[in-house]
């Protein structure tokens, strides 16, 4: 078996494992990575259409940007501030770049960097899961929404998972963004 075929088979096996895990998550009411990507892209498009006036909808804990055990939040890396957070309204308007998780990771610096990528990117960190009252591993997807008269707002959402890898999720995201990336 040649090297390219081996690599393709390994990539397919990794993607299959990720998708199988995603289906298992969907069964227990947890958000899936595909839902996260769809919600983030949807929120970015929403803000591109509505402009700054659309931010209020992202702050609504009962709105369409909160589902299962996940939610969309928005932040401005350039201005170092939280723009919208439906679960933590106390963070809105506050500086974010100095926020660290329980392991000391500057999570918003990492999210800002991930959002700069063409199709966005994933970052893992420790965060309190809504309703659980304890810190869990969260992997969030971040992308940039271009708003009129703004340099861009970063949009993110995430899944709580101990097994998914950032690398596998980045590959899945690239494939979702360009179906031509799928190889048989």
C-alpha cells in the first residue's frame, strides 16, 4: 500500500472516529461540532446582515444562539472586550485578553488567533459547563464576522468533550467549508 493511500485511510479513519463520537454526543443532547460550526457561521452572517444592532440577539439566553449545552458568544480582539455572552452577561463590555482558564491558558488570545484563519479555528481550554457547576474541557470554534464600520467581531461557540482533538476538528471544518476537500 503506498504512502498516500495509507495517509488517506488514516485521515478517513480519524474523521470517521470524530463523526462517530459526534453522533454519540448528539444522542445525549450535547451540541455537536457540526452544529457549532453552523451556529457560528450563521451568527456571523446574521451580524453581517444586521450590523451592530444584531448583537442584542446574541445576548439573549432564550434566543436562537443558545441550544442544547452550547451557546454563541462574540468578542472584539482589537478592542479587547466581550461583545455578547448569553450565559455570562457580567463579561459583556469587559476586557478579555487577560482571561485564563484553570490551567493558565490565555483562552481569548488563542480564540483571537484561531479566528484569523481563513475558515476559523478550534481552541481547547477548561471552562464551566452550563448547568454542571464544574469545570470541563471545552473546545470552541472561532471565526470573524465582518460588520459595516468595524474591523470585525469574532464569533465563537463550543462543545464540552474530552476526546475530540483540535487537529481533527480543524480538518472537519476545512471540509465543511469546501466540500471539494473530501477524498474517497
